[in-house]
């Protein structure tokens, strides 16, 4: 899949187990996924074409299917999720649904006109390989839109847990999962063979009456820690209470509520096709930029460094 050694950061069995558990009460915790699904579909509305066959990878409870069904951009949608429980829940949206691992997609080459993935790929160990498989599964000139959590996600919680753990235990362990940044995501799209890649971010701030409600929501969304190197013993009550106290002290607003930042990265790219726009060869322009701007052209000389 990739010419680099893949590091297993996440416990994929735990990813599935947490998502299976979250599926049982998904309607109580799906607010963030629904919000981002709306934003994905808003971006699809800006694309002046329809998509006969689309795939939703890591579909959770069928949030994309619910929104797309109201937009009319997709004629047929297939959903898949790593979790049997989520797949069963997503099937209620009426789209064809199967259980499939994002790291081992069971689809043929050049099958889909559109592939979307909503807040799922940040749990994949082999992200370069997953993007390569997505590229292969798209038809030429097919579109990929995916969302992942970025590095600013849960920055408040991460800071308070680190400070509390240093105070209580004298060291830090990975209690919040690592996230990719914009530059890395863009490079991975290019390496996977995509054309015209664009990565941008949206910020979503959720305000809570107390930090423990945030912890409950993360568990309900299946977004709690699944890092392999996390501490396997139970987290000390003293550490959690100290972290929650710091959260309130450092981040509570005038209304007494605390913020939780979710940075959502949007990855958009196209499967290469001869019909797509290509950058001009350097030196091939027929008109000078200076002429278009109505200014004189000056030759800039570098400073003498001797």
C-alpha cells in the first residue's frame, strides 16, 4: 500500500468496540457528525454536477445519507463502517450498507463517482494507504471529500490533562489521540495520486456546563482515547478531578460554561483525468502580469551577500 513503514498508533479493535458501543445511543450524541455532514453536503452543492454512484466510508449512523437524501446530488449511495453496530444503524437510512475496514476497502477500481468520509479517517493507522485505495476506487474525474479532526481539536482538554498529570504523577501519557495537520493532509493527498488537492479547516466550538459533560459526549461519540501507548490501568480519580478543576479555572466564560474546540479539516481532491485543468508550463504565458495590472515591469536584483 505504501512505501513507508506503517506505525500502528491506534488500537483498531478498540476503535470498533467503542463505535459498537456508541451505536446503541447514537441519536443522543450525533450532533457534531450531523453538523459536519451538513457542511460536506454544502460543499457538494457548489459542485456543478450530480454523482450517479457514491460511497460513504466510516458512515457512523448514516448522517451523510440522511443529508444527501434531501439534496438530490447523489442517485445511489453505498455506506460502510468498521463497526457492525454502526452499519446496522446506518442501514435505517435506506442506503445499501456493509461492514468494511477503512484500511482494507473491498471495492473494485474506478467504481465510484464520489467518495465521502465524515470524521472517521483520523482513527486509521495507514492513512496514506487508505487514501490510495480511495483514489483507486474512484472513476477518472471522481471527487473525494473527507473530514478529519485537526491538531487544535480538544486543545483545552489536552492542556488540562497534561498539567494535571504532571502535578499528580510527575509525567505525561497520551490521553488524547494525536491528530494530523493541514500540511500533512495535503501532502498525503498528493502522494496518493490525487489532482487539485485542497485542505482547509472549519472550527466548531461546543460550550458545556461542565467538563465532565464533554467527557460523556466523547464517549458517546466513540471518540475517546484509543492510542496503543495509552496507560492501560484506570485513570486516577484524583487526576481526573484535578484536570476538570483546571478546565473550569482556565477556560470558563462569564456564563460559567467551558468551551471545547473541534478543528475539522476538509480534504477535497479529484481523481486525475485528461479533462481537468492543468497548470501552465513556466514561461508559456502570452501576456505579462504587469500589462494586465497597468504597471511598469521591474527586474529585481538580489542583494550582494559578499
